[in-house]
C-alpha cells in the first residue's frame, strides 16, 4: 500500500506532468494563433493583389474602349472636315460664278452707258 508521502509524490508528479502538458498545449495554441494570423495576413495580401489586378484589368479595358472611341471620333472628325471642304469648295465656285456674272453685268452696263453717251454726244455735238 502507498504511504501518504508516496501519494503526495505521485500526485505532485502528475500535477507537474499536467502543468507541463498544459504549458505545451498553450505554446501549441499560441503557435496555431500565430500561424492563423500569418495565414490571414497572407490571404489579405493575396486578396489585395487580386483586387489590384482586377482594377488594373478594368482600367486597361476602359483605356482600350476610350482609345477605340477616340479613333472613331477622329475618323468622324476627318469625314466632317472633308465634307466641309467639299461644301466650301462648292460655295467658292458658286461665289466665283456669281462674281463673274456680276462683273459681266457691270461691264455690259458700262458698255451700254458708253454707247448711250456716245449717242448723246453725237446728238448734242451738232448743236
């Protein structure tokens, strides 16, 4: 049979073992928490990287779309310039034609007036 001293020694030993196991469990739990924090930080970093890449991709698509729109607008602008140049040339030709007609009419009036004056001088001259 065990004596009180043996029981106390055994219980002290069991207590020591239990405390050692509890200490090891606490250290293991602490390591698990640290590992979880590290993994969470890595996950957060990966999510940030993924969000950055997604935003970058979205912005690249927007830039491509705006470049295509700019190209279309440049083509449209050039087409409008060409149309305006054609219209301007037509208006210039029309103006030149009208100007030529007015000059011709004025020359005819001058010629008619000269002829009238010559006739008038002929009629007046004998007097």
